C-alpha cells in the first residue's frame, strides 16, 4: 500500500533485527496497519549496546491503528531486547513521506 498524507506513521526503534520482526508482527496483528521498509543503524557505541544494531519499524495507518500497533510492538520489544525510541507522526509532510521509503538494508 502507498502512504497518503491522511495517514499516520509510527516509528519504533529497537535493538536487533529479530526484535524488529517480532515487534512488527505484533503491531500488524494489533491494528489495521502496514509496514514501510525497516531501516537500520549501527551507532558508534554499538559494542556497549545489548545488540549492536538498531532497527526502525515503520507502521502506517490511521492514528488509532498506529497507536495500537505501536503499543503492541513496544510490549514485545521490551520483553526481548528493548526499545530505543518511539514516535508517532499524525500526518507526515510530503517530504517526510518520501524519507520513510528510504532504507539501508539494500545497501552494501
């Protein structure tokens, strides 16, 4: 599905890819949402983190569905490796919407 300016986006940054998959699955089951491509980040202090890779799960849908997805995803992530950050943008701008499509997983 394509995002529109009437939709919300939920950004849930977690420790590790497995946690991201588990949080995404829980969120998609909790609300009528779909996912933008995940993104990853390996911060400079990666060796000091519980898992050396940060992954951002991006939920899309109505504000209420994104809120439900974020709550479910956060619960699962906290039970595994943890949550780094979480934010909901009610109506992302067109430029923000374009940035949501960018991801680092397909880069070398």
